[in-house]
């Protein structure tokens, strides 16, 4: 199949601030748009603010609308020959084009709590959908091919026999940096405040507790928790901090620029997740030459390779020991330089190339 008349479902892009699916959509679309002609499917013209200026687009319904059932005839009329969606829920009845759907991960089968911004009806459907696997099979088998963002997710999809369609890996990647930021090479370990940075939610499986408990072994360090947090959850975590612990600082949300500044001043990015869908913060940190100290789970092994430092997510002392492995300036610089090089394999241009190859196989 020729890679012309490619339509890209960009309706999950958030124009106020990115979440995971929004960042994936915007980054992959921009890289694909540099390589070939591609038309964005949007549901709000404000989504164009996150897309390349002057790109082709077609305005369609919101993806959660009942009209989604009949989106295919609209795309047929618009001339689509292949449609890529970063989700698996896109309507497909009466389509006359090839369709690629995406399942990022299977984490909601293990942790089925739906995003709180959805209304009660969608949240109820979300929980019911993830109670068993057969609905997912129905969705994915409507496509001509299926994409996912990691080899770990692909292995799980095959293990649970979620689709009869061919599955390809289109890696997630880090956010967009300026040239100076993207090529930053660490030359010396931070000498001032010994910062450890955590970027992520405070859901139970994120296991932030192991990081806080580990601060009893790192009294001269600071743990900076950057994401927004509910007051009751903050109080729960603050209660774990004891006298003699290193500082634990809650930022309750930071801008993209502030996030980058925090990374640039950090000794390491840290996370103790028991489970994870991918791990974008790892790539963002490594891309800036900052080492990562993370829990020893399959997806982090895939992303971090031999460059990340791994610890037992149930052992605060092991976490602290791995942080202290970076206290030598030569070791820190070597690990940071290797991290930056390792992160180069996770980039949107390579992912766009993989998607074009996937389309050509159709």
C-alpha cells in the first residue's frame, strides 16, 4: 500500500496540557508529517495548536460521542486510504480504508480505576470493559493491524490472545526539546542540593511510599514530588516522613519548563512503581543526561536496559543503596552520558518510520 492519504486520529490531543495519549499523538503526528502527507482528524480546532502549523485536517465528532459509530463514512468521503488511531475505540462500521488501532498497555486490567475526569457513565463502562478480555478482542479484531508502544505490551497482548491481527511496536518517545536541551551533555554531578525527582501520579501501584521510606537512609538528599496531588493523599504520605529523613517536597504540579529545570538539577529521576504501562519520565530524564533509579519491573528493564539502576520496589534500603551508587562524580557523568545515548533509540522520527513501514505492509 502506498503511504498516501494517511489519516491520523488526533482527537485525543489535549490543547491545555498533555497527558500520555495526547503527547504520544502530538509527537508521532509531527514526525509523520515531516515524512509524508498526513491528515489530522480533530474534534476541536484548538487541537491544531499542538499540531504542525498548516497541516491538513478534517473536523469530526468527539471520540466519546455516539456519532463515533458512524465516523467511517465521513472518512471515506474525505478520501482516507489508511487511518491510524492511537486508541482502540475508533468506530469502523462501513469503512473503505485500512485501519490501524493502538493498545498502549494492559495496565487497566490490573488497575481498573478510570480517569476521574470522565463522567459516571463512561467510568462505569470503563470498569466493566476491563473486567474481562473478550471486549478488547472484539475492538482490536476490527482493525487490519494493531500497534502497541513496547515489546512488553506486545508480549502480554499475545499471551492473552487479544487479537488475530499482526501486532507492531511503535515506541513512545520523550517530549519535544530545544536543540540545546536535547543535546545537553552532563559534565559534572550536581554539587548543591542533592535532588531526587519523581514525576508521576500518586496511585497505589505507583508505590511512592518506597521512595519516601527510603529517605530515612538518605538524610542529606531531597525528594521532589512534582505532580498534582489531592490533599488527603498528601497528608497520608507526609505522615510517613520522620525525624532524620531527607527532605520530601511536594510541588503539586509544575510546568513543562519547570519540570526540565528540576531534571537538570537532579542527581537522578526515581520511581518505585510496582506496575507501569510505559515510563515516559525515564526517557525524558535519560534524554537530558540524568541517570534513573527505578523499580525492577519488566517494562523498566525494556526501557532502561543496562543503563538504569534497578532496586527491589519493596525495599527502601535497596532504593537508597542504588542512589548512592551515583555519588562518585566520574560514575555519575559516565552513567549520565550513557543514559543520553541510550535514550536516542526512543525518538519520534524512528517511531514514525516504524509506522510508515507498518502501513506499507498493509
